[in-house]
């Protein structure tokens, strides 16, 4: 109970500046993902809400479950989703002109640390993207960095800052908001918390997601379950709703 209260307070604290700044100021977001099947579902939803935030980066990373050569979705797993987004972009713009262009998203979609579980020795295009966003002092808004897989690419970026720009560590820490889907490698504990903990980076670790994404028939109440079965998903998401929704992964019967 205490842990949940602390997480709630952290969440409220993170969002308070956003509320005070007004509805026109969007959240800045960087996504890191291992391309697991639930992440492929998430990227469909993410792109459909791309008008709601400023997307700074979409980075493929690894995790304890997926890395190059081990149950790997591929370095370019996201490309079909960006292609589908491009096909429905004109329709999305009719609803909100703030949807980013397909090219804007492609320019910010890069590969991070993917060679092994928890690998953070190599400086990658993904880690450097995070470094550049965090060090950019022309925009002081917080950056929500999400780990849908492991935190190793995030850790590599922070290590680069620690090694090359130690005088910027406090500034960077104050800008970061971490949202971690579980801890899918050890780099949050072994590096981020160990070396950046003194700055009290605002962090949410969501350890309840598995009850929704993989065991929803066992744990969820009946009301939300009706939106996760094929009889609802097929007519309302997958069939007849454009190329992007058609890619939404599900079981053969349409169940989530």
C-alpha cells in the first residue's frame, strides 16, 4: 500500500507542472522498446495518439527476453507500422493537424543497444539521441523516457553524460521522468539507480502490466474484458479501420 501511495504521489508530482503550464504544452516523450508482441500493439496505440505529445525519439532497445539473435523482432520491426501510419496520415490530419508527419517520426526512429541483454558499453545512435535531447537547453520541459523493454539504452545515454558532461548531471536529472514497464534488464539497478540515485529522478516502475497484457482473463474484472475479446477487437479495431489498426496483433480468434 505504501509503495502504491508513493508511486501515486510521484505521478501527481510529475504531472503537476504540466497542469500548471496549461493544456497547450505537450509532454515530451522518448520511447525505448524491445519490439515484443505487446510492444507492437503498444506502438499502434502510441501512433494513434501521436498528436497528444511531442515525440523526441522512438528507439529499439533490448531486454532480458529479446535481443539480436534471441527471439528478436528485427532491427527494423517498427518500419511496417510507420509505413501504415503514412497511409492513414491524411485521414488522421483531418481530425487534428498536430499529428506529426511520417518523415518526422522516421527521422527520430533509431536503433539503440540491442546486441545483448543489458548491454550498455556501446555508444549507439539511440543512446546519442537521448543524450542530445537531454542536454539541449533550448527546451527546458521535462522529458518522459519510457522503457517498454530494458533500460540499457537509457543507461548508456546517462553514462555518456556522466563521463563527458558531469557538470550537467543535475540539470539532466531534473529534466528526466522515467516510466519503466517492469525492470526488463538489470541496468536500472546496477547503473542508473547506483550512479544517479542521489538526484532523485522521478521514476515510475509499472510492475502490474503483466496482469493486463498476458493474464487479463485471470485477473481483470468482467467489464474491461469485453474490450479484449475478438468479438469486440475485430469489428472495432482490426477490420475496416485502416492500415495501422489492421496491424494490431491478436490471437487467431481476435482476442488480445
